[in-house]
């Protein structure tokens, strides 16, 4: 075979770093070794892979095709190495943990401190997901463990769940918003006339979900919960917030709480994980999250 993983790693480094010298530094090799490897691959395949653009090395169309498809092979090789290591030791190379956007990340830090204090070698990767994106992250492999997945689990096999908490959202708006003067409980006919600020679902493959949005209501979609609170405080729309955040904004005078004629029902939140993932790091976190005090800390202010 003329194409090797080493050659693909060299192409990837040159493309991402922009030059043979920078790629050589990243790979801890000398530039002449990279030049020789590329020239040999070009000769073996009978195509030019790079062309000069000033000081930058730029892939030709053929080189771009080779690298884009080759990156799938590199990822597969890394995943294979990780699986072999996991079989040998039981500990994953990396554990991807996603957190629902309504849970402040600083509440997750004590859990991580407990993990690192025990000296485990599995690397951790944290991310935020929103609404259906929480389930989508598990279904598509972006996450191995999900903290706070909301609502109903999709009809997908390979996901296990455990109840975590129940979210009781609060309807808030700016003191100067027109709905602030409408007598309570605010009827749906009034609520729907005003723009809602909602979190943008982070799903990539599963159907996107909405929360707190009436059919036909205008919406401003924002990326995170703090942006949502700020947009509502600016009078750009109305919407539901977790109590911990609503209480902070109300105390600061930026938002007020109003009662709805048709309040939003409580939302169940879950711990969820991929059942095909049987590593010891995942098992450690699932056991740690059986601690009622830790779960209370994670979900404080959601009722």
C-alpha cells in the first residue's frame, strides 16, 4: 500500500500549520524529512499534493480530496487505539461529558475535583448541549455521559437513563416590557403576541426541540442561558428561566416574574449514558452521581 497513516499525519500537519517548517515543529521532526515523505507519496501516486502560495504550502484539489477522506482514516485509527487501550486496562483514553445548558458548569467542578484527586488517567472533555442536543450528543457519540438531559428520551437504543431532578421554570420579562402591566394570570392570547427568547437546540441529527415557545409565536434564539437572561432583561422578548437564574436577575432589578394562565409544565431531567460504553471512567462517574448530596448540589435552584 502506497498510502500510510504516517503520510496522512504529515499532510494533516502541513495543512493545519500552513508550512513544512511549522508542521515539522509540531511533529517533532525536521522539515527535510517531511519534504521527502511528501515527494515520495506524490511520486508513488503520480499526483501533485501541494503547491506554493507565498510562504504557505497549499493543498491541490487532489491533495485536498486525499486529506479530507484520509482524516476519516486517522480518526478511525485513533479510535482503534483507544478501544485497544480500554480493553487492556479498562480505563478509556477519553470520556466526553455533556451538561445541559441550564446547569452552571461550576457546579460540575466538585465532581471533577473528586475524580482527579483519585489520580485516574482517563482524559475528560466537557461540553454544553441544549434540549434535544443532549440526547443527540449521546446518539451520535459526541458524549458518553449526559448530565441533565431534559424531557423524553428519543426512540433510540443504546441509551440508559436515571432520574436526576425536575425543572420548574419561571416566566420572566423586563420591568419595562409591555407584558409587565398585563393583569395576572397572563392569558395565552396576550403571551403569543410577544417575542419569546429561547435556547437554540444543539441537535445535529435528531429532530430539534423547542421549550416554552407557543405555536406561531415569534422567537429569538440564543446560544446559552446567560444570553437568554440578558436578552430578556434588554426587553427583546419574554421566556422561562431556571429559578436560580431568575431569582438572581429579579434581585438585581433586571427582570420580574409573572404568572401565566397556561404555565409551562415541569420538565424531568436525567442522567443518561451510552450503554455500549463500558469503561471504568464512566462507571466511576455513574457511581459518584449516586451521592444524593452531590446531585443536590448540581440541581440546586431548579425548583
